[in-house]
C-alpha cells in the first residue's frame, strides 16, 4: 500500500520589503520642510527690515554695535582672541575646506558619494544664498574711527555666521545619520553651539557686523540645514 503523501505546508506570505528611503513618506521629512519654511520666513523678516531701513532696527543695531566697539577697544586681549577665532578657526574658508575633507573621506572610506555630494551641494547653496542677499541688499558695514578689524563685501547676512551655522548643522546631521555614540554626540552638539554662537558674538565685538546681520545669518543658515535634512542623501545599496 502506497503511503499517503503529506501535503506540503502553504507558503507563508513574504514580509514586504521596507520602502526605499528616497520613496518613503517619512514624518521627519515633512517636519523638516515645515521647519525650513518657518526659519526661512523668520530669516526674511530682518532682511526686509534692513531693506526698508526700519528705524527701530537701525537704532538697536547702532546702540549694540557702539557698546561692543567701546569694549573691544578697551579690552585688547579679548579682541586679539576674537580675531584669531574669527579669522582662522571660524573663517568661512576654513569651514568650507573642512567640508571638502569630510566629503573626500565619505567617498574614499565609506563609498558614500551621494552623501558627499549632498554635503558639498548644501554648503554651496548656502554660500550662493548669502552672497545673493549681500548683493541684493548692499548694506554698509559699521564704520569706526579706530577699527579693531576689517572685512570685505557688504554686511547682511553675516557670511561667517551663516557658513558656521550651515556647516555645523550638516555635521550634526551626518553624525546622527551614522549613529554617533552618546558621548561623541554630546561633545559635537556642545562644540557646534559654541561655534555658531561664538562666531556671531565675535563679529559684533570686532565691529564688522550689526547684530541683525548675525541674527539673519543664524536664521537663514538654520533654514538651509532644515531644508537639506528633508532631502534623502543615502540609499540602501552598498556605495550609498
């Protein structure tokens, strides 16, 4: 007598593959878009007021700038330290070179050429935005009979501040994306906050920017970072 064949179990339904990161409709991406819009609108407010030469803003900028300049002249030691920080450590060229080094590392060590392009492209976009606003608004820098530092181009927004905000924000995004540990993450956040706040204070202390230039640089730089966070910059396959 032939044995009755055992019926094979019905194939279990395959679990669906997770959606491609670039096609997934994440809530985070929508939140980043909303945040970018809010920050961009907030950054546009000082730009419009500067263009209109709004007197309360002009008076506030002048009062703060004069007080800071008096202290800068009276405290040459602090002023020298601010010049070293702003001319070397937080200089836009230094930060852009650092971005280039990180981009090369991403390509050579992690084969993450899309992420490297995202990093470089966002930095370039921030630079184009700030230079376009400088050319469009043409705001004069503070002028002093006894200057402690000098700067080229027009004043709004601060290029130092906007570049530092964009670069530090992008680096934090990359650290989060690649799973930095708690210790390195906390140190990176502290360093980023110190850099972004410090460069703004040094520009006003040295008498080369008005306070509203710094505020505009912070807000517009943060808007660029938020917009960049809404753009997918890596893919599941090897090679990014």
